[in-house]
C-alpha cells in the first residue's frame, strides 16, 4: 500500500468537531473501542454528529489514533483483523 498523506497526531492533533471533516468521502467507518469493533455504513444510515464524535474522539477530545483511510473506508483505533480486511 502506498501512503499518500501522513499526519503526526502529537504535533497536529485533530480536535473536536474538526474530526467530522475526515469523514468526507467515506462510506464505511470501522471503529475499535477496546475489544469491540463498531462498523457504520455511512451511505445507508449516517448517525448524528454527536454519535460520530463519540466514536471518533478519545478522552482528550482529539481524533483517536491510529486512524487510517483507504479509499472510501476509514479505520479508527487498532484491531488487527479489521486492518487485515480493510488494508489487504
């Protein structure tokens, strides 16, 4: 996989409502919280901004890391099986 853009979350954190902008052009959202993986099809039913922010932001109010976008899919948090299915 070729990386076209990389941002250091410690130097340039994405805070609060600005995190919603990363969903532009995203159809599938995969969010890992602990051992639970939440999958959201944004084409069929887009949750409210508040629900999306609850998924995207960590306790600090910043976009959770790691966050990876491939095509029209966005993966937030680390879950190896999800990474394998989206990135391979």
